[in-house]
C-alpha cells in the first residue's frame, strides 16, 4: 500500500501544479473584483447596484460546475472560445468574486459612520479614506469569512476535471481506473488535506497579526 502511494505520488503532485496555479490566479482575480463590487453594493448607485445584485444572485444561485460547463462548452455557440485552463479560471473568478462581494459588503456596511466623519476631520479624500481607514477594518472584520471561502476554493478546484484539465483529481482518477484501486484517491485526499492545512495555518497567523486592530 505505502509502496504504491510512494510510486504514484509524483504523478499526483504533477497535477497539483495546475491546482495551485488555478487557486492562486483565482484569488488574484476574484478578491479585487469582489472588493470593487462590494463598494457598488454598499453605494447609492441604484441602477449599477441592481445589475451587480443580479450578477451576485446568478453566481451564488447556480452551481460552479454548471458555470464551468457554460463557459467552456456554451460560449463557443456565441463564437467565444477559451482554452480549458482559461475557461476554468474565468468561471472561478466570476463565481468567487460574487461570494467575496457579499462578504466585503457586510464588512463595509459594518463600519460606523463615525469613521467617515473622523476621516473628514483629518481632511482625507475619499480614496485615502478607503485605503487607510475602511479597507484595513474591512479586512479584519471579514478575514474569518474570507478564510472559509479560501479553503472552499482549494477543494472546488477539483471540479476542473470535468473540462479535461490534468489537475490532481483527474490524474488520480486515471490512476485509479488504470490500476483498479482506490489508493490513488487516498493520495489525492492527502494532497488536498495538506493544502487546506497549510492555508488554514497561514490564515490563523494572519488573524493573530491583525488582533491589534480592534
């Protein structure tokens, strides 16, 4: 058993590269987009706010798997074609941006009005107010919820096997069918557990560093 896992692990780890790349690029794209959408949701721009609310409703109300299929297999009907990885990345970014938008919206709306009044007293312009006062507090308030989404993202990356990407899940499935054993899936589980464990520890360290900001 252990000998088999040792032999198959290099194959699984080669697929982990795709998983980590998708994970990292999704965070880089979805968090800034989510912050931008959150400010729209928290604003008084009724028309723009309505369209963002519809977008968030659609993204959160339909399965990510369905969105993956639509981007890769559905958009080509409209002559919009992406390769497998790009299609997966687009679907993940627009999906997770919607979740982050709702999380950050809650954080923004929880900031007391006194904070904005203090910024005016200090003669900060709107951009400075957002950057120096609002964003640091929102990060502190929303970090536990954002952390949960980050952990979910690690696991959700397994869905890209449906597009034929050679991620860790697909390689494990191929090895399982080839060797007629469930042991490759055990190796896949160990890789995901390791990844979620590492990110959980990193998030806890980040939370402890932000404890000063109460």
